[in-house]
């Protein structure tokens, strides 16, 4: 999850541009702004950001729970993109 977060933040910045919002520079701000625009729960992203660069580990149960919540929020971003009308 920590390794995938940077990729998703890059996608979040693109989603913000699609929604007409300026993309923030920091990962944390990009997550917060995307959460506001598309209605995400920031808690899994906040937890993952806290784990980046730390040697702390989650238990298997904690990691599975966090992963499920993380994926659900990623799905919300996908759904938000699907809702954008094409401008041809």
C-alpha cells in the first residue's frame, strides 16, 4: 500500500484537473482535496502516509482491514471519474 500511494496520488491530481480543481503539490493535500471533491474517507490514506518511511508494521489483520478500506476509497475515485461527462 505504501508503494502504491504515490501512483494513486498522481491519479488523484489528474482527477482534480478533470474536475476543474487545481492539484496540490503535497501528497497529503492531494488526498484531502480529492476527498473533498469526490467524497472520500481520508483515514486509510492518512494511515498509509504515516507508515511511509517508518519501520512500524501492521499486523496481518490490520493490514487486511486497511487494504479493504483503501480499495473501497480507490473505487470511489474510479466511480467519480466514470461520472464525468465527456466533452467532445
